[in-house]
C-alpha cells in the first residue's frame, strides 16, 4: 500500500446527492475495475472507501453520494484542493514475485503505475457477452469494467436500476462507449418500472457472464434470477481498508473473507445471502 | 545532531525503539510486509488469539467517532495452532524485532493452554495476555475487571511459561491500580494498558446502533489523556514495566507516554487511518528528541513524578 496526494480537478453534482469527483496525481495510474481507493477527508477520523469508476492515465474518476457529515465535507471541497488517498502499489506479483526472505520490500518500479485496493472484476472470464447490473451508485465501477470488456472485444449490455429519475447517473457515459443501457426505476418515471431484474426480464439480453454492484437485496435478487456465472461487488463498513484490521470480514462459502482485501468482488457462489 | 538512542529494554528483551503496533491493528504483521520495512519497528503485537479459530462478530464491526473509532471485530482469529505453527514463524523469517503473541481465552484453563502453546513457539518472544477485550461475551474483559480473576489468569499462565508475561488491562474499571497490583503480585512481568473503552454509536437515520453487536471498543486520540493517566498511575504503583497504549498518534505522544512511565508504547487505531503511522513515528523521534534535549529514551521513562 501507499499514500498518495491527489488534486481535485472537479467535484460536481451530477444527480440527486450524487457527485462526480475527478482527481489527478503525479505519476501513472493503472487501476482495475472493481478496485477502490480509501480517501482521507480532512477532519474525519477514518478514510472513506470509494470504488473507482474510471482510471485515467494520471488520475481517477469517482462517484459518491452525500449520506453523512464526511461525504458532505467532501462535497464542499473545491477544485484545486488536495486529498490523500490510500492506494495499492501496482505490485505485479507475476513480474516481481515476492521473496519471503527479503528484509525489506522495495517500492515497485515506478512505471507500473498506482493500483487500487482490493480485488477487481474479472473481465477476461467473460467468453463473448457480458451483462452489467448496477443498483444506484453501484453503476460507477461498471463503467471501468465496460471499458475493459470492450477492450477485450466482448459485447456489453448494462442494466441500471434507480429509485427515481433524478438519481440516474452514468447512463450517458456508458452509451458514449457504445454500450446499450436499459434503465429501471422503482417509481416507473424512466424505463422499466421496478427492479433491474424486471428490466432484464423485459429486455432478455444475451450474455454468458454477469457482473453486479449495488445494494445487497438487489444483488441477491440478481443472482437468484440469472442462470450464468456472475461476480458480485460487496460493500461493508471498513476500518483499515487494506486487510489488516479484520473490520469488514464476512462469512462466505469458502470461509471468512475480508471485503477490503479478499474482495470487494466475489464470485456469486461465494456469497452467503 | 548527536546520535539518538531510541532503544529500550523490556524485561531484558532489547527493543530497537519503543514503538509497537498494538494487537488487532496490525494483523499478524505479514499483511503489512509489502507496505513497509517491518524491521524499523521495536516490536509487533499480533492479533489476539484464542484456542479455537473464531469468525468474530457480525458486521458492521466499525463505527467512526470524533477523534476515534469503535471496533467490534470480536477476536476473529485462526486459533492458537495457526499462530504457533504458521503466523509467528512466518513473521520471524522476515522480522528481527520483538514478536508479541496476544493471548485471549474463555476460561483460566484456556488462557493457560494457549500460553503453553505460545511458550513452545521459538518465534514468540513475549506473551501479552488479553483480559480486557470488550467484544466477546463470557471471556475477555470479564477476567480483567476484577483483581481476583485477573490474578487467577496471571498465576495460571505464569505457571506454564518462562517467557515474559504482560497482562493487558481494561480501562473499564474503577480502580486500575488494584488490578495491576494483583497481576504483579501473581507473577506478571509487565502490564499493557489500556485496551479499548466500551462505547456505542447510533445511526440516527436508521434509529439503530451502527455496530451490529450494539457496543464496541472505543479508541483513538480521544482516549489518549485517559490512557496516559492510567499508565502514570500504574507505572508509579508497580515495579514491573508498562507498555502504554491508547490514542497514540504521533512521536510527541510516545514521549509523553514514556514520561508518564511507559517503557514501550503501542500504536493502535492510528494504524487503521494511516498504515504507515508506526514507521513515521519512528522516523520522527530523533528530531523531536533533539528539540527536547533527550539523548536516550531510556532516561525519560517515568521521569514525571
């Protein structure tokens, strides 16, 4: 892990209580979809883990919702302000295998770029066509995933669920990538009335693998409804965000797992709903 | 600047400096081996261990507070056998400082069993017996809030190990000195204090506790004055050394704890907001010592009467 200073390029309200934050740093960034960064907000004790929506050559795009004092303080920070992010060193274990006997872990080569925390999605496991299912701000990490899938030549369809029309975000950004986007709203104001599972039933997209991020009940319904391999991004209150405080452990089919370090992305079979 | 001597001696064990990550805030050390040179740390107190593996408490286990946090991890750990056969030996291979096993239990017999297993593990240098975990029922803190039961645990573990035994005490008591003295009389080599304070937060939107287990251990800079007061009281009432713990976040706090009587100083919650807190504190100490006219940390231990 490492701490890195980022500068706020923009911090804009893009939907109801929802902000889009673009941060730049000195040096290359190479974050995979499903990973997160842990932001220190001045005046607040613990960092805020926020999943990465896009990885820029020297920065990140994040979406966050104002739900409490910490995120309200973050929303008030103007462009030019600096934030300290906990990230992972882009430590490529295949290129630089760890030596268990070494006395000191050197910093990885600078040109590998800064990585995010946690495990990412596995776009390479999709054979031909992927279905991305987002609930609310769960849409955010699916944007980077869509970019990765398209770069691998896979077809991508997105189904995004929101409570109401003014909460919709990332629809246009995904469409700009050429991804067909289907919307479900609980109040029926846009797209299919109901849940993402209702929209999937209506649209009947072809896919061999699905990826989902959103509220737990929504992901549970998605995993129950879809008969295909799938990956789930879990959310939990975190302490350290980096795997050593065991504050975010959940029980899974393969035993206790830390959401921050072993996840946040898990195979759907792992999750004990 | 004159070369500064950061070393301290804890029951005959040399520590290159007094900075020790506190149990539960640093995993088994291995989790941070890629992040820092562990060998800059005077010692490492490992995650609290019970006889059997434990999942711990349900989530949420973490709640933020002003100048601190509440945790209710509930002693998630892989069990004593994993500690002595896997975790501690693996850390020994990459770390040359003092390795502290933090031992928990649900009965006097379990404490003794776990300490006997840790005693037989050459990778472990010192035993820290946790009679103060606020997050488990029927164990932990129940043994550390009364002088007789704290002494009973101390006596039982003393009988099964020749390694230095520190008893980690709870601040959730009315008379910390009587409990520390009972441990000393029962054969403890040292006292670690304080563990966390029992605390609680409520999510006012959901109208329910943030922590799934309702309450948890409160720690962070907010508790530092209370921890310092207890370190001062115990260090001046007992002849055995004290490891000071509670709200330590900066090199200044380390010096203050030592002046109050701590021989070594543990850093806890701060690791969770800054995983590099311990190496940063170690790095900051020489310049601070220079400002304060301190050449050797040994000379300031308990200097405040």
